[in-house]
C-alpha cells in the first residue's frame, strides 16, 4: 500500500474526470476452489479498486459520491469465528481511515445508496464486471441483467480509469522495478536448470516457486515449452530434448500487485545451432529495434509495423519470404511468423486494464485495430505513447505447422511466402524475446536493472557457467 495521500489524490482526480454521479468500485470476493471454505490462494483484489482504495481484503466496495463530495468504504467486519481460523484484521472503518476515506458502512447499506441514487435519477458509474459473483451483485443492486452489464458500464468512468492508470507514477515504476528483480531470478533459475532429460513441468514449478518464496505470485500462468510456436504453451510432462529450443514466458506479481513480464528462448543443450541462431538473430534485432523507435508521440502501432518490416526484410534474406516488403506487410504476410502484436500495456495487471476492454485501453480514435486481417486483429496496443506508459516489447517468429498448411492450401499470400522452404521449418518451434519498456521523456528504456541474458553469446555463456 502506498501513502494515504496517494489514494486521496487519485480519487480527487477521478471525481474531476467523471464530473458527476456516483462511482461504485467493486473489490473482489474470495473464489472457492472446490468448496466454500477452500478458496484459491492467494486472494487477488480487483486492480482498479486497489488503485483508488488500496485495501487488499475481500468483500469490499468503494463508493465515491461526486455530487456530494462524499466517499465510503463498504464492507462487513469479520466475526469471531473467522478470527479464530484466520486471525484478526483491521476493521473496515480502520481500513477506510488508512486510505483517507472518512466514512465506512456495512454491506447492506450499499443497496440503500443505490436505491436512493436511482430514485433521484442520478448516474451510477461502474466498470465492466468480469466475475460472475459481482455480476449477480450488480443485478441485485441495479437491476441490470448480467448479459447487459458490459454495455451498461460507464464509458466515462472507463476512460477516466484508463487515462489515470496508463501513466505510471514514480512509486509505481519503483514497484515495477522490484517485480523485475524477482522476474530476473525466475528466468535465470529456468536457464540454470534447463538441460536434456528434465521435464518442462519441473522447471516451470521451480520458476513459480521463486515468485512464491519472495511473498509474491506469478503475474500469469508460466509458459515453458519446447513448442514455442504455441503462443500460450502450458508446461507439460514432456522431457527436454537435446537439440531443441525451449521458450520461457514468465513474470512476477509482487506483494503490491505490480508485474513483470519477460520471455526468453534458448537451446536445451545450451548451444544454438546455425539454423536456430539465424532465426534468433532476427527476433533479437526486432526486439532491440523497438527500443530505438518507441518514444512519446509515436503510435505503438507504427512501432509494431516498423518491426514487421525489419522482420520481413530479414526473412527474405533467408529465402522464407519474397516480394516487396511494404506490400507484404500491408497484405499481412508477416503474420505467418508473427500472428500477434508487438506488445501490450503493463502495470498492476500483466495485460494492464484488459478487463476494461482492449480497444479502450490500447487504442484511440487514430488507431483502431484492423479486425479483418489475421495477425493485425490481435494487436493489443496501438495508441500514441506518452511518458510514463509501460508496454511490453515481444517480437517473435513462430513456425506453426497447421498455419503453414492452411495458408498453402488456400494460396494465401503466396506471392510473399516460400512455402517449399517453410516445409523444412515445421519442426522448428518458435522464438520470442520479451522485455518491459518504460516510455521516458525522450525515448524509452527497459525496466529491470539486471538484464536477463538474451544476446546469443550471453545466453550460451550463462548456461555454460551456471
């Protein structure tokens, strides 16, 4: 939790942005795993509730009455039976005081607040719910059916939250740096353990354990797989094989809920083959090129397509692509190898604010995604960069057998792709290199003082010596 004044100032700015009405920010409830008292652990609070109200306890709701300049923290104090099993916690009133909220009230009071507001025809602002229990709560409070709640959510509130959370405060950047330190240990642990004969699942479990041992958790389920061509390849019981590449995409969410997100790809035996290094060097160049191009005022969509053109040029040198580079990228031929965007916003959520709608978070009136074109329709971030934004830089090259077969059968982008040569890469897998970029006043920099090795010589040296 940050200092009290942080939350006071954030709520003050939120009221100025939304202007009128009542804002209701729902905290999360516990999520039962297989029974009411056996819940998923650790508890994860809603990020926007955390941003404005700071408290990490379940079953809380924040109310901001803009018109009457009144704020409430709603929730019930725990009873003696909960104290016996889980220990004492601060009262709801104490928690309210800690974040500069003058008043607290029991949960039953929320229904009265909503009824009074609706009776006065006042606007009630809420964010799109993503949990079914909150959807039921909104239905009970406001009478809006769950299937209508996303479209009924307040666009004014969404835009205000996106505007505020997109630009990271100094203290938030410090938290991201702390998460990056743990992320460094997670990835270097995986690199140390990787060798033929070890299972994917064993190494992924060790990676997760690093986050847990620092009182943190993973910022998303760890991806660790020899099938790097599968974007979200879950670790399996498969044994790591000599001569293959393994892709590790993992991150930490620290105790204050700020995230890291990095990807590394390296040879199981610690030594790149010539073919592996040829493809790897292209991804490496694209990854580093983003650092040169990204800066305030530049659209991240333009950074993405600049990387795509570089990738296309380099793939043409290997004979995997052909034809005019601009035409190839315009046609989406590069998406054979890179079927996703260059990156996404990151902060308290690893895909920051994704629950508020990707178009609202990653795009503006200048940069709506092209939903008709394969690959381009998967862009998560295209808007103009501002100082304080944090975005991921994660180019990749993937050889997806089913996609190669599909495009070849259809003749899709045949004028730009050498399908004969692509056949020999069906067993290659995929490569991704990912780091987190902070947009600075004049350009950008990577988050994390310690660089997880990614230049080929550094990777080989690290794996040899560790």
